[in-house]
C-alpha cells in the first residue's frame, strides 16, 4: 500500500496546496541547504523526495519536475541512485523510493500473522532516531566527488530528532558546504532545530491545505485505492482528528485497512485449523459444530484447506504420499481405510464445484454444513 502511495505520488508528485511553493523555487539558483518545515502529514516528505529527484534528474530541463525517463530518474525510483543519501529513521525508510520487494513479502504474510507477538514487539523496537554513525559516514563520504558527476543530495528527516553530536557534525559541513551537494532538511517542528543550523539554510514553509482542498485531495487518493471503503463522514471526522493533515489521514486509513486484512487472515487460519481437526475425525466429525465454529472465516480459505486435506486423503487411499499434510500420514492412513472411494471422489467434485462460487467473502453456514455432512458420509457404511 505504501508503494501505492508512492506510485500515486510519482504521477502527481506535488500536492496541490504545495504547488505554489514549488513554483516559487528558482531551480537555477538552488541554495546548498534547504530547510523545509511545516506540520507533520501535509506532504512535505513527498515534496522533498520529488525535489531531490528533480535535482538529480539528468533529463532535459524544459519541464518543472523530474523527467521520469532518464537513467538517473530510474535509479532514483528504484532506491539505487548513488548520489542520493537519505537519512531517515527506520520508521520512515519505506517512504523513500526503494526497490519493489512486494512479491517477496507476500509468502511471508501468513508467517507474520502466526508470529504476531514477536512481529509487533520488533516493530516497536524500530529506531526512531538517526544515528550519529549514519550522519558521520554520509558526511565523511562527501569529500569524494559525486558518483555521476552531477548534484548530490543529502536528505534528512526529521531534523529536530538529531541528537546534539549528530547535529554538530551536520553543522560543520553546512559551514563548509562541499561542492554540488544540496542538503534537503525536513522538520515538523522548526522551533526545535538548532538556531545555528537554521541560520545556514534557506527556510521554506510548507502550508497546510484549506479543509475543502485537503478533503477533496484525500477523496481522490482513496478512490484510487481499490478495496478501501470509508464513508465521507468518517473521512471528515478522521481528517479533523488528525489536525487537517491529509497524508496522515491517508496513512492511518491504509494502516487501519491493513489491520482489518490481518484480522481476517488470523480468523481464517484459526478456522482452517479447526476445520482440519474436525475432518481428521472422519465419520465421527461433528459437522454442525465445525460449520458453526468456522463459517465466519473467508470461504475460499476454508475450501482451499478442505481441498488440500481431501487431495491428501485421495493420494493416501491410492497408496501414495500426502503432499500437504505429511505429518498427518498416520491419521490419513487410518481414514483412508474406512473411506468409500467413489464417495470420496464425489466429495472432491463437490469441493471443486463449490470453489467456482466462492466469491462470497464469508462462508455460508448452510453450504459448509452441506459439505461437511457429505464428508461424514464418505466414511459411513464401511
Ligand atoms: Zn530524469
């Protein structure tokens, strides 16, 4: 989802209420240090990322933004531009352009849910500070020329969270700025930034949008995120709760949506576990109870579990090995001895049929009861 925001941001990089600020900039005379400040969650971060990309872009300078075509833009978008140094806490790293690892993360989804408690603990441990080591190594490397011979951008957020030692290191290089190096510094609270740092920067104030403008931008963004259904009244009340910061609202709505997804998955995992326990009882299955305990889970998830189990049962009946549940070989063997092969085959067909109509988000209890009672009959009369 974060990637989605970034993709949207690339298409329409500067929020409309920040456009006048962008237009006011003289890109032929960029100061060596810019301090962009303003309320948190109004799009400063995204603005600054676009600015960094533009300063590194090697395309024709005709437009007023990055060309999105040149090699430098591609490097930047994939998080690989060697002359872009982003110093942000771990909590914000995902907001910087990065390679798309989405595909790698999907298989870990189920695992993450099962290890819920560990996952949440480590999330809390995420560093909220930028370490002195990071600042120092970034600044030490400035003595070497830029990799591509053009500009080099050092991006720091949130500036007010720098510890004094790190701030002093930064201050020294602001006093003697290396050539072709532009510092883009971001602060939510400019009053907490060292005055000595502030005085060496061009200050840019990012305004908060008018309520109407902010809300309409937010609705546009939400319209592009399929599956995120929030009523206008809810949007407006969250908007006011978040102090009129549209990006904060968008992030919190997305986080809330992801949490719902995660809850759904937990329910589905627990339900399919219960379902398998019940099915391992064969003819003694209490199908009413099993349907009762599992029908609140996603239907497709339950059907998939039933299919895996039945497929293993068929394999074992034919003298083969279970593919999905090898740990339950003994149970499957026992069940296969008391199962009626043609009925088992018919049951499999019913499952395949049911999968064609699985688009209902939740299983209907009646459908589940019918399937599970059919399963029981596979073992009857043996
Ligand atoms: Zn470019």
